[in-house]
């Protein structure tokens, strides 16, 4: 029986999560409802869930209203469709609302959420605190995504990424810049400055490297100029093509399609990958020549990942490639 390319080619990496390339954040009830509706509509359009919706408690909850906000998040997430992917960002582990967030949200939605996002993770101890809270909420299988937002977190990022509960690491640009006490100028938070300031770029590269070292998903930070389409396109392309990120945050519905475009392979890449994977499968993944180039499992792995990224971004796949993403691939 033919084995699936993912099982043959990725080896230990096969255990790593394959996540949508866009993580869309909403903090108010109105925007949450609109985001969930948009997710359902685009799922129908693309035939796959092409972005996560993360309901935000950290920045979304009013001071003093954290418990009511968490209860509202639970009610909305519970109404989401079967094909939807919904996550929640809780408060940081040292915030007074953290334990109640986890008890309410993870406790009631452990089978509904795709993950919990924990902000301001500085050390492995913070991850362990979050893991204990999940266990106390009877949510032993719920993945954690974590936000790296300080110089200390960047210092510890490889240790954080190594924890088996952690599925993805995100970069928190604005907190990272402000945590330097004015040593990094404000323009490092812009769509252009965040790709040129050495300390910011170094942090991004450390996070991406740690994720790839441990089979986790690196998620790029926000672009705050949400009405500037050109800036969004350029930032997403830079993150995907030059910094090694395979996922990115959206804070406005108009940013979602820009992220999908930037992280998607083009039609020529998809066609080439489909042919090379077919050639590899034909020889049971032994080395072979294709179009004047030698290919083996290393290059097969790359081209399989092109097809996975095409599927994640809702791109049209040739029938022979689409068959790999059916409910029961062979």
C-alpha cells in the first residue's frame, strides 16, 4: 500500500502541527461575531479553513470585567461551526484573571478550541504554569501557543519552543519594543521599521529558528497600518520569504487575504511540486531525475511542503495533489 508523503518524507517533523497561515484576532463581541461569520464564509469559498479566529481576553476584556468577557467568549466559541478553528488568548500567567480565564475557557471549551494563546511568556516556568492550569481545567490535550514579547523571552526561546505542549510561537512586536525602555525607537513598530531595526530583526530570527529546530510553527507579528494594503502585502511577503515564518497575525479583516496571498505558492510552484511528488511516489521515494535535476527525499520533502502550504492557503490544486488532502488519504 502506498504511504502518504507526509508520513514518508517528514519523519519526526510529521508530528508538527499543520496550521492555517493566518491567525485573526478579535477583541469585542461585535468583531468576534463578524470574524466567525467571515471564517465560515471563506471556508465555503476555499473548501478549507484558511485562518484561525482568536477571541481575545487579554486586550479585549475591560478592567474589572474579565469574568464576564470570558463567559461571553465561551458562549460565542460554543456556537462556531464544526469546520471552524477558534482559539482564545487568555491573560498572562501573572495576571489576577489568568486562573479564572483558564478554568472558565479551557474548562468549558477543551474539545472546541484549537489552542489557547498565552501572552508574555518569558521562561519555561511560565509554560509550566499554563500547562498546570490546563490540567486543572481537565484540558490535557489542548495545545498552547505563546507570545514572545521581551528580551528575556528571546533569551529563553529555544527552551520554550522545546516544550511538547507548545505548538506555535508568536512575536509580540509592540511589547518587545516598549520593553527596551526607549532604547528602540517607536518607528521600529511600523511596517517598515520592524524589518530594519537590528534588535527587532534578531528577535524575529531567533523565534523562527527556535520553532524550526523543534518542529513548531513561527507566527509573525501584526502590521498596525491595517488600511495600507501595500504595506501589509510587503510585510507579509518579507515574513514568509525572508524570515522563515509560516504564519502571521491579522487584526483587520482586510489583512486576511493579503496574508493568504503572501504565504501561498503561485500556480507554477504548485504545478512543479505536484509533478515532482508524483515522480517521487512512482519510484517509492528513491532518487530520480526530473527535468534535468536529481531529486531525493530532501527535495521531495520541500515540494511536499509547497503542496501543504497551497492547501493551507486555499489555492487550487491539481486532482492528483488534491487527493492527498482527502479525509482518508492513501
